[in-house]
């Protein structure tokens, strides 16, 4: 059981690293905060960045859950 959980933790960590590295950086500097983009609620279909953010969120949640389970089981 311990081996399976540790393997899941490693797989979820590698997946999270890969997903985060595949996202585009948002290095706008002060242009995005001062006069920058205005986002509308009616932009249409979500793009690749939106999907990657959603996948990143769920990958991070799964990594945290698996890590907590491993920490409590393996003492």
C-alpha cells in the first residue's frame, strides 16, 4: 500500500511540474496592473490557457491530497 501511494505521489508531482512548465508566463510587469487588460465575461469559449489553469488546479489538489494521505499513513 505504501509503495502504491508513494508512486501516486511521484506521478502527481511530475504531472504538476509538467503542466506548470507548459503554461505561458504572464510577465506583463506593471502594464497589466495599471492600464492593462480588461476582461469581459462574454469572451466566448475558454482557450488553452483557461484549460491549463483548470488542469493545474486539479493536479495541485490531487497532489496535496495524496501527500496528506502518505504523511498520515507512513509514520
